[in-house]
C-alpha cells in the first residue's frame, strides 16, 4: 500500500486545494472546437492538437492518422485491431501484450485501460490532442509517455449532420452518419455510426483466398442534460465490432502480399464502453465525477504460421474495467489556477492459448487471469510569481495492486500465482516564461512510471514476473508565432532517464516474456510548424528525432551484453510535410508526405529484424459546398513496400498497405 505519510501529505494538499491540474495544457475532458481547416497547433510544453479535416489527404479519426502528423508519435500496427500493436511516444512504448500502456487514451470522458483495447476507428470525433511526457499529475489515467485525448464534435446553434459514403480498390466500401442537435439549451445530443469493409491485401496462393479481409461496425452516442445553470450530466456510449480475417503476417524476406499455407484464421473483436459524468459548481470550484466501464473481447485470434514447422495458434482474451475519476477545479476568479483529483480503477484480464503442430501434437495449452486495482491522488497548481512567469507544481501518489494466476496442461501440468503492489510518488515542476507576446519558453522535470506485472506466455514461474519501469523526464521547449500570426513554430528537446525499461519478445523457442533493461536513455527533440501564406493555403511540417539507447542490458539467457544498442520499436526519426489548398469556389486539394526512420525490432540490432527508412505520399482532391462534398483520394501513391511490424520470434512481419485509392461523397444538413 502507499505509505501513510504520503497519503496524509496528499490528502492535506487536496483538502487545502493547493495541488492543481489546471496546467498550461488543458485537462483530459475537453470541449472540442468545431472542425476548421488548419495545421496542427503545438505548444512549447509538448502538446499537439490535430483537427480531423475531412478534406485533408488522410481524414480518418484514428491513432494511425495522428502518428502520421505528430512528431515522435509512432505506431507499429499489428493488423489485428490493436492486439499486438505497439504505440511509441518519444521512445516510450507498451510491450505487445503484457505491460501497461505508456500512452494512455481518452475518448472524451472514457479512458481505456490497455493498449490492446484501443479501437481502430470510431467516427464522430472532431480532433485529438497528444500530450507528451509523463502526465501523472494532470490526468486520472495518465501515461508514463503521454496521453492522447480524442474530442467529439460540439453542437452548434443549429442542428446538423453528415452522411458519408466511400468506395475504393480491393472492394473497399464504407458508410458513416453523424447527427448533432442544436446546442446551448437544457440538453444536446450527438449520435454517430459507421460501417466499413474491404478485401485483404494479402493472397494465400495455396488456398486461393485473401488473408486479411476486414469488416467493422462502430457507434457513438453522447447525451448531455443541464437541469440547472450550475449542473450538467453527460452520458457517453461507444461500441465497435470487428470481424477480420487472419492477422496479415508474411514470412520475412518473402513477397509482401502473398503467402502459401493450408489454413487461414480469423480475428473477432468486440468493444463497448460507457461513461456517466456529473459536473457541478460548488463554493470551492467546479466538481466533476466520472464513472466509466469498458468491456473488450477477442474471440478468437487464430493464425497458421509456416516457420517451419507449421504452427497453429488460437488466443482468446477479454478485459473488463471499472473506473472512477473525481476532480475539483478552481473557479474563474481565484488568485491562481488549481485542480485536484482522485482516480480509482478495478479491472480483470483473462485469456487462454492453444498452440499445436497440425496433425502431430499440441505444444502449449494454458490460461491466465490478471486482476488489477489502482488508486491515486493527483493534482497541480499554476502560480504567477511575476509578470510573464507561470510556475506549475504537481504531485501524484499511486498504488497499483496486481494478482496473477496461470494454469497449464501442455507441455506439462503446471500452475503458479503471483501478487505485488507497485507504489509511486510522482512529482512535477514546470516553468513557463513569456519572452514576448508571441513567444513562450518552457522547462520542466517530471516523473513517470509503468507498473510491473507477469508474462502469461511462459510456463517458468521464475521468469514470468517483471519490474515496474520508472522515468525521470527533463523537457524544454519554445513556441512562437510570426508573420502576423500566420505562421507558428514549436521546438522542443527532451532527455529521459529510464530505469528497468521493459522489453518483450521470444527469448527462447518456448519462453515469450518481458524482461527489464536496468538503464536506458532517450534523447531527442521535435520541430512542428504551420504557415498560412494565403487564406487558401495551409502548410505544415514536423520532425521528430529520438535516440533511445539501452545503457545497461544483458540477455538473461545468453548473457550477451547489448549495452549501447538501440531499444526496439523506436524509429530514429519521423517527418511530416503537407500542403492543403481551399479555393473560395469550393475546390480543394492536398498532399502529404510521411517519412519514418530506421526501426529495429529487437535489441540486438539484427539487420534481419530491421525496417529501413521509408516514405509514403498521400493525396486528395475534390469539391465542397455548404450541402455536399465529393473527393478522390490516393494513399501510398508510389506503392512503397514496407513492414508496419516485425515479430522476430516467428520470423514474420505485417506489411504496410499498398497503393489504395477511392472516392467518397458526403451529404450535409
């Protein structure tokens, strides 16, 4: 449990309203502005807001869209929803299956517990803001590496809506609808739903079928009631149903878009979430309470891999999580801004694995369950000691308790359990100074953590546990605008001192697990800029550089030292450049280039498990009126071949999408 002294200290701070989460960045539950055509605004403290402009080259409101537009945010897509996908921000990443997320996610009021539950696409969100660096003192569910907060479209003075349909190559087709009531009254509502499907990019030449066909349905409902001028209730419901083919894995070194195997698999995912929030004005400030629940099920995730030998694998997994977040924020007329909160979470993850060599014998039959309970107190306060200065002081005290059970019948009977408490005391200090009316400088130091846990894909009880990962983050930045605010620039640098960095992979033929590198160091920076040289033009560019090195690490099985090697999953750089043109007559066109630097997928820097640097170009053009819009799009124009994920343990990778094209049309009211 958290030490009593820490509890007493934090309770005292909450009671006296000194800690605050009224940071220079907005909190996780934010009001989205209407969608407008603009480049992604960015600040000196590490936040970048991306509006989802439907006329942009890649308009979809997905995490992949953000990764293309936000410096030092990277997505290694596994092709099976978010199961096995790695999300990396400034080098801090989740492991594919077993660690807590480094980057946490909010859909408006709804936080998601684990990265493998992140939906791949939900229609109806107008923008997303990426907050870099440890966010333990600003968010209830704050990540060690950062937070991504999606925000829904807000009602305007009149009711509005949009119907969108599209079709493209590989028999791709989709439809979506969004309807918003008028805002400003006693109640408002927003409803959206979408459907999409396509044939797979990969062909099984032995069976004559596509491998990775995709089909998904999603829906979102938000209802707000204001029974009094000082009170508001919000109900939010999200759901997604995915029915895909097998994970699009192909053998390394072979063709990117064809395989030969005697059986195919499937990936079925169901996700649902609900959040109820109440907000009230009190004599002490604005009180907000949010209760939420998420339910995620993977039934099944089935694949056949030709290694050799041929291997069949089926995984079933589910997770249910209750969350409670309470926040009290200062009123608009207080002497300084503050916000304090409490966070409680209770979740259960369970799963089972069945692997066999077809026609011969099973090689693994096991199951597990993991219970996780987290309690935290957190807050921040913003002081203005002198003109132009802002000082932010924050603190989080957290206790995460985990209980783990694993059973096994093949290759031999076995059962083991584990339990641990991961405590954290996470302060933050930030200073902002206005060098001029257009320029602000920021410097900060903050602490972040990612709890430890157990690896379920090993039968060795001594190898299963892994330690918590702890980070001390040093960050500095500068933001400025010029050319009469038509141009903006944000430049940042960071250094992260990481202890017990978590690495997950197949270390032996039978042991897939997480191990800790005692020390790692991440150094890098970002440049993000936008420019409106004329009302019709929006130009944007960004560059992120991360050098994440394992300063101490020895393979626990071979005893070979890999000190000085790059950590897996963190590309050397990412770059983005885009230009969007909107004519007063209604014509629009845009193109963007997204480049990703060399990425290693294991800590040995083996060239076989390396994705060299590559770049992808997308474009869109069309015509828009007040009532309708039509456009043509092409993604990966040059048909560049690359892997979005490499899995060294099975000698397979997930190829990126080839050239895709299509047309979409929207009817607005």
